[in-house]
């Protein structure tokens, strides 16, 4: 593949005609400060860029406004249009240009995975689909949907539930075996062929092939009855009833048992609402919705931008995508998706029949959500925040920083990011404090800011969770490290009830007294939301760090129990608590432990019990 290269040009018709080739690639318009305003893709860079300067008809208000602010132009030539699609998507995610429609959704949707190469696989949830020989089911529209499916499989089929890819031998089976929900390969000799039959039934169930599964179960039930194995027949009867009951809940949308996505779009003025419906094996499995404000944008632009950004990094692209808007580049985008998915992908706007009905449902949902839009949008709130803090530039990207520690120990820092008032998870960061010792909040805050600045790609505004002292600390670091165009700074402090304060105080550099907005200020509510989110992340990361440090420490407290014997015990039992609950004879029977070590463990348990309060 040819390496893409970039060049910089002035925005004039003569220069573009003379210097820019008729090759596929990506172009970037930037303002006087070098900030990227718009990223676009073209089959022919020359033709596309000249169309901005020699438009057929009147250009859109959005294009006119963007060109009035654009002072620089960069182009990157690629070896193919498909490579240009990918580069465009990556540059939009990197720069978040103001005049692009940016999909701010960094979630990896959950899937279920079965490792059929494992003789005793378990069904588990994952958010990463890989080409590794495992079988993936999904993605599901929400964590709740995947948990409900997993619970149904656990209830109906006898797959093992214990963690880990390898089956660890146990002296006694777990509770799932005792209540008849697991074959117990950890404590019983189960043939891999018997277990494989269960895996195949789970696969049929998750692929929606319920009729085939029911025929197989009914055949097995009849065979068990003929063999007078009535206990097995009753168990199979219960499985059949459970599968039928689950199948009845599924909302069959397509009788052809297809996998497809249906994308419907509605708009009102500058506001666009999009709904995507997921159909898997003919059943509607869930939906998601997205909303944008794009002044002067078109429905075709929004739909095209959504498809390219949503599916570019998606682990699963269905064979067919139905859209409510006719797209000029549908064929080119489908060809790119086909390469990504390594199968044929079709994008179309259906004109009749079942496809048109499904798209109408998606559009109706989008229109309903559009009518429920609150009067004040995120765009208005950001403007309110700019006015409240008296900022010279609009704070489109905001980051917040907070510290968490236990009297200075296991100290951590966290940063969260918001774009246009919404969380931008891809820019979230967590830091372990390395340089600052002891309970020094100011020093820790300075360390986190220094490390964040070194990473580059800074936000428009940094919010500090703290008071005037925290803000002054951060201001000094920013002044020392950034000479040109530093981010704006502000701090938010909780009210002090002892002073009769009821509303959060906002500190900004160069102002002695804090800003005290009204209780109903939407800008204040946004700041509180951002402050609470960074506080939550800092505390969660601190608990995670503490948990890792102290994990397994109770067995370390037992005199004479070294790492080797501790690992033997943890292999035989589920965890340290199970080890301490076991009897002396059971512990002594484990190879490598012996009666003396077993007595030490039991003595520790008794001593711990005697020391505990009633």
C-alpha cells in the first residue's frame, strides 16, 4: 500500500487548479490558529476542492460559514478511495472538527463468546470481537440484553459457569452442579463428546435456530423415554418448555431470518435525530439513538457521516443496511464496508415491501424522539458556560481533573473529557501518582497536569475539582509549560454549610472572589455533572489500585505458608475464603500441603474467629 502524504496550500482557485492532483485523498480546512475546521474525503481532490470555490448553485450556509473562517488547507493523497474513507474517519475522531458531524460514541457493545477449540468451553461476555476461531454472538444493544440472554442460557443448558479458560480440578463440585445447572467437569469425568453436544445446543439457541433445536431435544426426549430413563426425559422436557417460552418473547421482524440494521433519520431545523434498529436472525434485538445539532447541514451529510464513523470500528457489520435517505456514495461506502467485514455488504434505501416498512418504523421512532427534545440543547449550555466563565473562545472540549488517595497512600489522579456537553470516553485517563509523596493534594494535582500536558492534544477548558489553591497550582504548571494558546482554567468547589453557603463556587484565574451562579444555572449543572464524573472515576480507580495491592493478603498472614503452597491451595479451591472454610482433613489430603500446614491454617482461622467481636 502506498504511504499517504500531505501538503499545505492556500485557499485560492488558481493554486488548487495548478497544484492539487486528481487523486483520491482527504482534505482538511483549518482556521488562523491551525485548528481543524472540517475534514472531507474525495475521489478527486482537485474536483472536490474546486467545487467549494466554484459551486453549482448556492452553497449551504454551513459551507459558507466554514469557508469564511478557513485560512489554511491541507491535503493527504491516498492510494485508493477506500483508504481515504478510513483516513477521513480517523482524522475526524482525532480533531473533532467543528463543521463535521462527529459521532461521539466510544462504547464497545457487549457480545457472547464460545471458544469451540476448548474441550469444555464456557459462555462469557466480552466487548472485543476478534478473528481467533471463537464463535461470537451479538453484538447486543445493551448490557442488560446480554445479561438476560446469558441468564437464559445458564438456566436452560448445562454449560460450566466457573471462571477461566481451563477447567481446574476440584475436590467437591460447585453449587451449580448440585442444583442441576452444570455437568461438573471440574470434579467428574465428563467425556468431551457429551459436553460438545451441550455446546452445539447452545449455539443453535443463540443463532436463533429454535426449530432445529426443539426437534433435536424432542428426539432425545423420545429416546430417553424408550430407554425408561424418565429422569433424563423430564429434564429434556423442561428444556423444551424453556426454549419455547424464550422463543415466544422474541419479536420476529423479518420472516427471512436475516441480520440487518435499519437506520432512520428525522430533522427539524439544525437538529437531527437518528435511530438504528438491530435485527438479528429475523428478530428485533434492540435499538440505539443519536442526536446532533448541525447548523446548515443536510440529512444526507448526517446519514453518510454516521454510517462511516459507526461501522468503521464496528466488530460486526450486517450483510444489509437499510437507510431512510438516498446516498450518492452508498456504493462506495458499501464496497469499503465489504473489505472491512470480508463479506458482501449492501446499503440501500428500500422503495417498497418489508424493507420500506422497517425503515418507516425507524423514522417514526426518530421523529418521536425529536419531539421530546428539551428546549435548551447542549449547544446552548456550552454558550452559557462560555458567558459564565467569560471565556474568549467557545469551550467545545472540556476536561476535568481530580485526585484520590488514602492519607497520601495509593494516590491516583483521573481526567474525564466532555465534548459539546457529552462524555467523550476515548479521552478519559487514569494516573498513578509517582513523584509526589505523602498527603500533598497540590503536588499530586500538579503532577497529573504536567503529565497530561506532555501528552498533547489539550482541551479548550480544564476544570479542577477543588478551590482557589488547587486552581493556582494548576495555573502555575500551565504557565510554565505552555507559552502559546493555553487552555482556559476554572475550579469548582463545594459549598461550605458552616458559612451558610448553598451553591457551588466557581474560581477563575485573575478574579479574587468566586463566581456564584444561580441555583437554576444550566452552565453550573454541567460543571457539577463533569465534577461528579471525574470524582467518580478517581475514586473507582483508587479502589481498583487498593484492591490489587491487598488481593490475597489474608493467606500471606498465615505463618509457614509460602507462595508455592498458597498457589496449590488456590488451585484446589475457589479463593482464599474457601481455603479458610475447609476442614483440617480436607486440607491435609491435598498433595503438597500435609497435616502440619493444614493445622496452621486451622489455627489461624480459630485465632481470627476468637479475635472477632460478637
